[in-house]
C-alpha cells in the first residue's frame, strides 16, 4: 500500500513538472536524400544524435516547472537555465528544423514572396547560397549557419557555435530561423570526411524551399495587395494626400488630385489578380472613380476647403470598402 502511494505520488509529481520532449517524425526515408546526404549519416544523426539531445534535455529540465513553456520560450530565456538546457535544448530545436527544411523532392523553389525578399536583401538566390556556404566554412569548429528573419522583419545570414541558435538570448544576432544548416562534422563526416565545402555545396540540392517559404510567410505574411500593383499605386497617392488633409494640410491633394483620379481609373484597366477579381465588386471601383472625379473637380474649381475634405473623406471610405471586400 505504502509503495503504491509513493509510486503514485512520484508519477503525479513527474507529470506535473516534466516537459517531455520527443523525437519528431521524419517525413522521408534515411536514404531519401542520397547521394547528397548518405543513409548512414541520416540514420545516426536522427536516431542517435538528435535522440540524445532530447534525452539530455528532458533530464536537464527534470524538477523544473516548464510545463506551460514551449521549447522556443525556454530558448528565448536560455540564460536563466543550465548549460545542459542550452546545449541540448538548442540541439533539439536545431535538428527539428533541419529535418523539416530538407527534402528528397528535387528543384523546390522559394515562393515569389520569399524570392523577392531574398533578391532585395542579397541580390539573388545564388548569392544567398554563396553567402551561407562561406559562413558555414568560416564557422570554426562545430555550429550552424542560419537564414533568419530579424526584428525588422528582414532576412539576415548568421552563424552560431555548438548548438546555439538565433532564438537564444545569449547570442549576438537574434531572429527567427527559417533555414538552418548543420556544420557539425557528424552531419557530413561519413561521406565527405574533412571536406565541409563539398557538403555545403551539395546540400543545396535537398533544401526544401517550399517549407522555408512557409516559415517565412508565417512571420512576414504576404499582403492582400501584393499581386495587384495598381491598387498599391493608388494607395500610395491616397495615403499621402488623405492623411495630411486630416491634419488640415490640403496642399498635397490640391497638387495631386489629377494623379489620384488617374490611379483610380487604372484600377479598372490594369490586370486584377484572379483571386481578388472574384471578390471585388466592380460597382465599388466605379464609385471610387466617381469619388475621385468629384475631388478633382472641386480642386480645379477652387472650392472651399471643407468641401474638398468632405469629398476626399468619401473617396477614402470607398477605398476602404474595396480593401474590406478583398479581405473576405
Ligand atoms: Mn547535428
């Protein structure tokens, strides 16, 4: 009876406090990434190395109340934990991400949204690959090279030693990793021996750009107007004339009423992306054109400021009706 009580007591205590991390499922076979990453490396890397990080992480967290914390929460405050949590928590997070961003599927491509961001930041996808390869080569000893989204929502390439990662409050460059490459020898030694460069050149063949894009778009969502440049153009003129008018400054609208009208007209003549075409009511577009015509007429006839403001408000309301339609 007494024994049973203790067993029950410790079981409950364990359930209460232990955060039991587990090996995530691998979505492809160990040999699926051949010839770029060999079967034996994959098997040992996943079954032995990753599992060991998880076992040691669970051990290191025993007795600490972290039930309500995600691994990300822990890593963001990792300075408050032991080195064992830092090394093994990092190890678990990093490898989980690594398996996700690899794929046997050939020639996956980043989405247009991610590709634009890459080209804006690095010039081209190839220069990003080169930069990450160089970072991986110059990382002394074991570590990781990362593509992250930083606090300004910009892409950045960085590297960390050991099992550190950019989420941790103990590293120099913080951000959310969307692509991580393991440059520990255990990731490539069986096939590539000391030739880290060959490993880094080859790994690009099995990077899952669809998954990397998904991670990117979760952090930096695609805007509803990203594919409709005419409305972005209209919005630019609308916001730089309407907002000053709210402050009593009518100079911008007086200078640009013709331009506002032209941009409104081009909403109907420019190509509307199919996904929006079905949502936007054409009558609302006509109304917007009429509203802008009205603003322009009042400006030209040197109407009273209060009348121009009223007309511009109306055009602005109609614009937001269109925005609302696009969102549904
Ligand atoms: Mn590894």
